[in-house]
């Protein structure tokens, strides 16, 4: 692990240099919305944000991704494979909650007999340059889910704003390789590291919102038929924003676009939509919002825990922030954890 | 890294119209690449994702027997976008196949035991694969008595009539084909599958039962299976669920934390009883 310091004025030059060698994705502000975009000569990284509206998961798991193209000629077909990943990438300015989501997504997409090469290859080709969080919001609850505002899970390097300058901490070999490309970076002084530590502690304290996830998974084991589900879904509109903006939600559909020369695409889908599980026969095992809400909560706090020993939520708070009817996942977890053990 | 989303190309060699309504057809496929044909090793009860390019993909159970080496077969009911597009294909059309997927029937556990196969309606496809496999001369001795109970609404809706006719002439299978209501010209059994099962009353001694059919059939068949004394761990059911990827990634076919595509589609009745009621 290395600590380097970067003068604030030098950041644009560092990012610009990265774009010479890598495809760089970074937070960009456009029309008052900050989102991860590919950097070019037309835009620049913007770091004065709480968190991006959309998580950066689409850098590895695009909303629409072509798996291959096909050309139909009379009765025959020709398939052209699309490489899962091309050049090397840097994902710059990722908040610790979102970086942690990649640890979980890696576990999921690399599990089982058949791996998702499209996600894994892109993740493998990418260096994740995190950005510590100095002022968490009221909807943030990362510390309840194993994360923290200065957390390093899932990152290769971490950029920390220590008031007058930035501190760069390398975490993995990939991160060290990247820093080595900038020989002019000075080593950090002990005082800089101390200050970062202090800021990290302050930020952790600033995460006021807490949920108790202890025993939630065990309780859910016995709660499939609980009356709780009859209540909590009632105001849900089924819009799916909670799943689309969730850094860990990764359900998708596969479909064909165009009939003669077309492409097969993998496209984001949501367990909150009724057609997600609708059979050809018309039967639907999750026919109302009740079953769909239960699926979302069960998947994150029970099924994923059974399979991977981790909760499938990083506490970023986007689903709380953006829900049009103010459904709050923290209240749902609270209600589950308040259930008396039988 | 192997890319699981790329289908193998296969040409439709033959199309067999299976029922009177003409909405169930069997497609006989030959892979374009002979190596792919050789490498496509599957078990009875597994399925594959079938692509009709321009329409999409859907999961279909393998209806051929793993002993059929020169082709694979899928029996498909015309229901949605992809199955309709497939029904509109002519012989010679190239489609896509990826798989095989799923766990399949527990053949190892059936060896040396009596096998009871119970199927209703169009869900008989993977059971046909299993029946054909057991009846193959290279396999028949590994299994004891084979009892098949298969029912359809009316004679016109029975699929694989050519197989049923051939099996009816053999003495190493107890074949019971039934239709729901009597019709002129039908001389076989009449009655719903559970009733016929009760009448045939196969012994549960050293036996395994495989049941596959619509949900309503499970509802009325399972009590009979219990009455006959089968232990829940000796009864296997095959599930259907909306699927897309077939490999446990797209997130929709789960019942509790079990994915029907990769942990199933075959589950023992014992496993089934422990699953949440969401199917």
C-alpha cells in the first residue's frame, strides 16, 4: 500500500493523462445531473457531488448490451460475436458504497457453472479509482451494511480529499501500476495520512442513519407468509426505479432487435414489473406487488445471504432518495428486525 | 472464458405436427458443426434455450433421448412470440441452440429400481425422452419394471402417437394411455391421470416416481402418490418457469433461493415441500 499526495490543481492534468491510455469513465455534470460518462475532450470529471443519480454499474453491465449480431440470409444465419471487453478502462470517482457493490456483483456473475463473461471481462479490464465520501447524506446507511465512507472494498485506489489537497491510497497491484505512471507524485507525509484518518472517522460518525441487519436473514427464513408483505407494498407504484438505480440489482432480459440484420441484446429488467415472471400460459407466480416487493427484499436480505454470505445491499440510499412514494427500505428492514423471534 | 450466451447453429431437419390442433410440433435439429453435435451431451429432463433469430429465445425441454446421436428433438407448443416464430419456420431453417441446462432426472437413483412415469398433456416431452432412454436396448436391463401413465384431453391431443403405438407392442413397459372423456372410436382408458394412477396402483416398493404435468395435475396426483406409499424423496417433479438466460443469472425463475433453471427444473417432492409457495 502506498500513499501519494496530489495538489488539487493537478487533478485535471492527472485525469487528462489517464484518458490518453485508458477509456476513462468519471462523474460528469450535465443539466444538473451528475452521472458516470466516458471522458472526452468535450467534458470533464466533476467531483463536487454527493453521489451520482445512477450507480456506475452500467460500465460493466450496460443498460443495453449487444451480445452478438446476426444476419439472416434465406434459411441460413450468420452470427458475429462481439468482444465482451475491448480496451483498458479506468472507472474514476466511485463512492465506496458503489465500489462495494462490485464486490457483490463479482461474486454473483462469477458464480456457478456458467459465468457472465460480459460483466467479468469488463471488470477485469478496469481499474477502479474510488473517491472517499466526506459528507454523507441523511439517506446514507453504508455503515450498517459493512461499508464506510472511506471504505476500500472493490477499489484499486482511493482518492481522499484532505481539504487543501488529495491523498491517493493504492490498494491493489492494479492501483500501484496506475500510480507508477505518475512518477512526479510525491509520497504523503505522516501528517497527511493522519488527517485522512481523522476525516474518515468524522465521515463515519456523520452517517447517522442506522439499520439493524442482525438476524434479518434468519427472520426472513420464516417470514415468507408474513402479513408484513400485505402492508408494505400497497403504496408502491411498481415503477422499478428502486431496482434500476440500485448498484447491486442486476436482473436482465435477453431479446432480439430487428429481424434480418439484427442483434441480440441483454437489457436491464426489474423484478418489480409484472411481466418479469409472466408465463406464456398467462400464469404469473408473482402476480401482485406483494409478491414482487417480497422478492426484492428476500433476494437482497435472504436468498443472496444464503448463497454468498453477504447482504445484497450497500446502503447507498438511492432507492430511498428517488422513490416517488417515499417507500423506505430502512423502515422495511426495521419492521423485519422488530419481529419477535418465535 | 467460455461465452455462455452464444448459441450453436442448428438446421431443422424435420418437423412433425403432433396434435390435431396443430399447435404442437416436434422439431428435429442437426447442428451445423458436427463437433457441436458430438459435444452436445445431455441427460433426460434437461432443457435448452432455442433461438429463432429476430424473435428471441425461449427454454424448451429436450424431447429426444440421449441415445439418439444424429439429432436432437424439441416438442414445442405455439404460445408466445418465439414459439410462434418457430412454428412458422420451414424444414431447413437454421435456428440457435444453447445448453443443455438444468439438472435432469436422477437416472443414477432409478437404476435397479421400478420406475413409474406419470405425465399429463403437453408436458410429456421430457418424459418421452426418459421413456425412450430406459427402453433403449443398451439401458433396459439397468432398470426394473417401467410403468407409464400418460393422459391428454382427447385422442387428438396425445403427442408422440407413433411412439405410443410402438411401446404398446412391447412387453417390457406397462403403458397406460388415457383421455379425459370418452369419444367415439376410442377404445383405450378414459379418466383423469390421478384416477388412472389409482387404478393402475403401481407398487412403491423399490420404486421411483417421476411426475410432470400442469399445476392442476400435480394438485390431484400428489395425494394418490402419497396414498401409494411413495416417500417424498422418491418422487420427482419437473417445473416450468419463465426463464431468459437459463444459467441462473437473469434473476426471474427462482422459487425461494432455488433457481428453476440451474438448481432444477427437476426437484424431489421433499425439496418441493420445503419451497415457498410461489410458482
